[in-house]
C-alpha cells in the first residue's frame, strides 16, 4: 500500500545529499549519489489507503570496498564494509 517514499543520504564527510522521491518500484536512480554514503533514511511519504505501511519488504543493494573480514562463533563468515552508493 506504499505509494511514495523518500530516500535521504548522508556522505562520509557529513554532507546531506538532496533526497530522492518517487514510487517505491520506480525511484529515479540517476538521482542517487555517486559518492560514498554512510547513512540512508527511507521515509514513507504516502500510502494508497492513508493508513500505515503494511506488508513492506525493503531490499537494499549497496556496493563498497571490503575492509574487514573475520570469523564469528559458529559457521558464519561476517564481512564488515561501509555502505556506499553505486
């Protein structure tokens, strides 16, 4: 039921990139920043039925250089890296 979202970005240097608004399935990705970002905030602006968002799945694809790799307790490999925009 989500009709419009807004994605805001903060760069490594602390600058705030102008937010990108649009339909969740058709955001204008050409407006996404090309510099490394450390934070992104997704705000639900409008729903189709004017109620809280429901049945929402968020998928974020992020690229970044690998920095730290370590093995945790058990069978899992954890790769820690900064979030960067594409």
